[in-house]
């Protein structure tokens, strides 16, 4: 199957060993590999697809540990650079009372932010059938220029461009800057996926409906998706729109659900981009992506919870 190249950050989340405590109260932390683009790359291979990760890690124990995890999961690592000076990014993560995650980042600057355009493995990017990215790599130079160049090269090579902003507001200088920069590559993306929280942030409207979603619509977009947690997702194309329900599961940790959803979606359309234009086939793919997202919430952490194709098909069969 076609190669899916995922571009951006990979880092280590430090997660309290007990839940419901503040960072200061936490008695200890567990390392959890993360970074949305890296999660997407692993979600793809877990389902049986082919993926590569492009980004920069610190030339330190954590950086080599993360690259080792990607390699072990079957992700092509020829697009990874190691920075001699800067450290691999870290984030301390707590779950707030309302279930949303809160992040405290150590990036001063971290290696991922220092990827330079001239360090890109262009041959690898040119071999992509789909190219996926977020918005964290847009925040600072030189990574921002590397991100824009990689998008351009992938586009010229005929890849489908897929964008999941993954808003991390504390990393931006201001909310206005975040909104402006996140939207600056909207028109350059074929697939755009936002969560309900991001929809609200980007539009300024707390009404999660078609009217609000369509303010994010642009004629250049092939598929706009809004994910709604346990309520599934909504989809918008130039010809049709609708919603696909998710599945009832015992949710313990939603980390990585969106990345699993994106990995599943890309795996199913990478070899036939025209599925996007066929509502019946697209709905089937979104049902599969919802199943993958749902399963990812049933275990702690993102990567350990990512499903195989069999796992997702079983959940779909059980709910037929
Ligand atoms: P993340 O937590 O990775 O940032 P996200 O906010 O980008 O995720 P979500 O909307 O939480 O994305 O989840 C993506 C998809 O996963 C949803 O569209 C849905 O299909 C599935 N999903 C997420 N949470 C649940 C849940 N509690 N029950 C069932 N399905 C879920």
C-alpha cells in the first residue's frame, strides 16, 4: 500500500502514576511516548499500512528511545534527524476534573523546533501518497519553514495533504496568533480534521453545528471533518455532508483517539483518493476510523491502545 508520511513532533509525555492529582501532588510519573504526528504514523502501521515519520529528536537517550519505538512499530525512520545541542521535547500532562488534558511543556527550544528545511529527506517526502501534519511545527522557525517546504514538496509529488491542527494553546505567543497561523495553511490542505474544541476556538462560536463547521469550509478542501468524541464525527465535502456515530466502549483515557482516527482514515484512502467523493464508501471508512478512535480510549496511553484492523472490524461486527 502507499506510503503515508507524517511530519512534526515526537516527544515524551510524563503522566502521573495516580490519576486526579496536580503536577505538584503527583508522587511519580510514567514515560508515555507521544506527539500527534508520531502517533498517527504508528496508528497506520498498527492497522497494516505503511508510514514514515519526519521530524527532529534530541541526540540524547530519550530521542534514541523514541526513534527505537517507531522502528519497532515498523515506521520508516529515514526522515528523522537528531540535534546535537537541543533536547528531545518533554511534556508533563495532567487530567483536569472536566476530563480535558492539561500540558506543561519543556521546549526551550527542543530538538523538534530546530528542524531546518535543508535537513528534510526530500526523496522520502516525494514518495508519499499521503502527507500528514499538525500545527505545532508552525509555531517557530526554523521548523516552520521546514514544515511549509515539506508540504510543498509533497503536494508537487501528488500526495494527498492531511491536516489535524491539534491545538496546544500554551505553546503559542497568543490566541490570535494561534488562530491566524493555524488557518494560514487551511487552503493548502486536502483533508482538514478538527475536534469540537478546535472548532469552537477557530470560529469563536460555541454552537457545534453545520453552520459553524461550514465557516471553516473552503472550496480547495476535499474533506472537512469534525470529531465529536463519543458522538462520532461529521463530514463535509463539496457534494455532501453528514454524520457517522461512534461506538459504545468503556473509556478510560481518550489520549490518541484523534490520532488513531486520522491514521485509520488515511490508511483506507491512501491508495484510492476518490473514496472521498463517494459518500457510501466514505461513510464506511469513517465508521472504521470511529471504531479505531473508540478502541484507543479503552486503554491508558495513546500508542499502547492503538488497534489493529482486526480489533476495529470486531467492534464493528459486534455492533451490527
Ligand atoms: P485526542 O484526544 O487524541 O486529542 P481528538 O479530540 O482529536 O482526540 P476525539 O473527537 O476525541 O478527537 O476522538 C476522535 C474519534 O475517536 C471520535 O470521532 C470518535 O469516533 C472516537 N472517540 C473518541 N472518544 C470516544 C469515546 N469516548 N467513545 C467512543 N468513541 C470515541
